[in-house]
């Protein structure tokens, strides 16, 4: 059995075990997009295997569209993790908070975009299409790494640790994303060939390590979520109070406008 085949088989088995654990531990209730993301990865891996075997001329197109879907789901996972962090105080936050968090993460991605490049796909045909994909993959990777660093750096303020699901998921994504960025830099100095494939196998192996880490993490009982630090509680109360005041002011303004229009 070749190394590539071994990684493929081990990865699919790991995906299956992780999905079972997510369902068994009822983690899908708090992280539905993380479950959907892993289901898509498993289905995409199997689909790509059959396409590569039976329709090799369609393999690149399959990889392209699967990568775009993968990146979109990982973005949703980041928004989901950010919203899950505020789980202890969701009732005090405005209903549109999750939407606002998604916009902020999207803005961060747009700020990263100009600093990315796509030299790793320079050897492929339809260069413009693959340049867009390369920049998208790099942007997603950098965003996930920064997300993990920010979450780990603010862990004390947010009162989360390595036993909390949010940091566990972010750690696996950050580790894999760092390896992916490293591979992109190496690819920029390579052409297609055995060494190019070896780097891709390295990335696949690091993702397999992330899967094993998630399996180990979700095999354990979820830690009880702690309260935020006093500083963070003060910030959240201030945000909730400001949002409530804005809603009241907007409601009063609308009511006054309707009264003024009456004859």
C-alpha cells in the first residue's frame, strides 16, 4: 500500500469516527456547521477518489469546486465558533450578533486577500481560475491561523481552555492551516512532479493529525463552560445596553413619525 493510499484510507476512517462522535456527544447541536463540514469532507474525499479513477480528466474541476465549497463551510465554522464562545451570555446580546460576527470575519478575510498570491498554481491551465482558487485557499488558511491565535491569546479573558470545544476545534483548524500555508510557500518554488506531490502528502498527513486530535477531544466529556472574566462581562453588558438603547430610540422615532403623519 502506498503512502497516499494509506493516508486516504486513514483519513476517511477518521472522518467517519469523528462524525459518529459528534452525533453521539450531541455536539452537532452546538456546532452543526462543523458536522456538515466533516460530512462534506468525507463525501468529497470519496467522490474525488472515484473521479480520479474513472474520469481523470475531470479531477481538477472536481478539486476546484470541492475546494470552494470546503472554504465556504470553514468560514461558516469560524462564525459558528465565534458565536459559540458567547454561549453563556447569548440572552443578553442582540439577535443580530451572529450576523455581525460573520460580517467582521468576512471583513478580516477581505483585509487579508490583497496580501495573498497564487504562484502555487502557476503551472496549470486556465490560470485566472486557479489564481482565484489559490488566493481563496491562502486567505482561508491565514484567517484560520489568525483566528486560532486570537482565541488562544484571549483565552483567559474569555475563560476558555484546552478542554473547551471551541478551542479544540480552532486548534485543529489552525494546525492544519499553518501546514497548508507552509506547503503553499514551498509550492511557489516547485513545478509539478514527485516533490510537489510529496508536499501535498505532508499537508494531508497534518490534517490527519488534526482529525486524530478532534477524535481524542470529542471522545472526552465536554468541560463545563466557565463564566467570562469580569472585564469581558463589563464589555458585553455595555454592548448589550448600547444596542438596547439604539433599538428603543429607533422604535420611538418610528412611532413619532407615524403620529406626525396623522391628520
